[in-house]
C-alpha cells in the first residue's frame, strides 16, 4: 500500500469566510495551509482513490475553466469555490471577476450526503494549482465535521514552466500532467450547474 504524504503545519487558518458572503476571489488570501494539515499531490490522490473505494474527489474549479482545461475522470463531485461573474467586466484587469460561490457549503453537503460520506471518509479537494481554492474549500468541508479532508497540493494543472518557449504555462506535475485519467468530457451526473 502506498504511504500518503501528510504535512502537518503550524500555521492554522483562524477564520473562514462565511458561505453566504460574496467575496471577490482576488481579495482572499492565497495559502496552502489547511486547518487539518492534510495534503496529497495528484499521484497520491489517485492512489488513495484507487486504494479506498469510499474516497471522494471534489473538483472546486469554475465550470468554464473545466471546459477549456479538462476534468479528472474519477471526480465524484463538482462544486466551484468561486465562479466567474459575467455580469460585470473588470476593465482595469481585462477580465471578469471571480466571486465566491455563496451556496458552496450547502451544495457540498447535499452532494456528500448523496454519496453517503461519513465523518472519516477520505475527501480529496482539487483546484487548478492547489492553493487559493482547494485549501479554503477543504477548510470549509472540515468545518462541517469531516476529519479526513485533503487538499491536492499541485492541483489539476500543476505548476508553471520556469523557462523555454512555454515559460509560464502550467505543464509541470498536477493531475493533467502526471499521466492520470482525465478528459475534456464531463460526466453529466457530476457536472455542476448554478440551479443546484
């Protein structure tokens, strides 16, 4: 059995953004530390899913992001932590702002109940790169009473290349770059919609 790497950190998250608060994502602190201090990289996450049939993989990325970058095939639940707000355009940054999914906690609780997840079930949370979304989402899930919540440290796309013609492209490690099963096709039974 493959041993999972668990990193215990001294930095603890002292406050969570209430689920009902809409917050522009750029205002949220970027961090990797989680309240439980449980982390796996993409390969370790896949091994945990393969070894434990009860383990659950939750993708917390925006649906548009998934459309253009792909989806991990064993994903059980998709509930975005933040969502692109297409009702306004940020001209200064030439983009649409990302806002907190105010229904995240409720939607995740419903999905976990459907999967009959108990307080000790391994729950693996993944975003693009393993920092600004999977960590706070893991904390939110842990605050619901779940004790085995992991953040995928290298996320779906992994880290950026430091040099070469593709410098800055996310093509190093992560789920997609580690040879793990993924596709541009999203399972309709897993796909999130704002009507949930």
